[in-house]
C-alpha cells in the first residue's frame, strides 16, 4: 500500500494519482476546511464522491462529524453508500475521553461490514485496542507524537509488533507528516502506509542535484 495522500484538495490528488504513486487518500474535518469544502454535509459529500472516483479502487477515508453514538453509526452508513471505496474515520475516543467509540467501530466492522479507520491515536496501546475491535486501519499521528517529545518510530515499531504477534488484520497508517524524511523512516519502522501531505510528496521527488543533472543532459543534447 505504502503511500496515501492526506488532503481534500482534488487537484493535488489528481496530479499525484496520475503518476501512479497514490494508493489511497485520507481526509479529516480540519483538512476539508483548509481545502475549501463548504456547504455542510452536502459539500462534504460532493468533494468525497469526486475524490473517491479519482482514486478508485483505492480507499478514501472520510471522518464522521459527530461524537454521538447513533449519529456516528448513521453517518458511517451514509458515507459508505457514497462510493464502494470509502472507509469511515472514527476517533479512538470522544473529546473528553468518552468510551463509546470502540463499540461503534466494532459494530461498523463486524455487523455492518463497513471499513473503519480509527484515528487521532498517539501510541501503540490505543492502536492495539482499535485493531482488536476490528479496525481495518489504525492511524497513528506520528508527527503529533514527535511534537509532544516522544519517539514516533518506537511507537510504530511497537504497534507493528503487536499487530503481527496477535495476527490482527489492521494496517498502520502513520499520519501527520511534518518532513520529507518522515515517509521512508516511518515505513521502515513498520507502518504499512504513510499518509503524506501533497507538498511533501513533491519534496520526495525533486532533488537539487537531479535538477542540475537534468539541466546538464538537456544543455549537452542541444550542443
Ligand atoms: O491524517 C492526520 C493528519 O491530517 C493530522 O495531521 O498535521 O494536523 O497533525 P496534523
């Protein structure tokens, strides 16, 4: 799987999808706000349906906009009707540590056959429980882990070992990229996927010495 794009910007997603290097897209309410999605749930639906089509059959993660149990279940069922490649993002717990979410995640995966991406996680123990609940994806916010002074690489390694030791199907998405070096570093640590900001994908491709080399080839070709 390797590389997802962490964005709601359809032009950026299209650009990189055409290169064949994208295996999925993740979004969240903050990214959608930043990327100009307006118009409430209709606006979200319009953008999500468009992105799902661009990257099909690769998965698009769409986050619920409520932390109320029935509303999470309802939105998850609605989102999964928008396209057959949509996974629903649910946070590991509520804004004040409410514990309803794992039950919702378990119901969605096991009873409703909806793929769930459990999000906003900061350590291996959260990811382990989300995986036990049946999550398809466990999103570890590795950049935020580093922001807090902890070592994201160690958390990714611990998470991967737990998933492998206990035969859990969940795939680790290392998220909240900050620097180009995060991508390969987190994949090497054991993340199945890194979800990358579009500007960092550009940074992975372009190298100053490659630029000079290409310029030299073109100049010599002209001569
Ligand atoms: O995929 C999660 C990501 O968008 C969060 O990133 O930069 O807000 O920590 P950030």
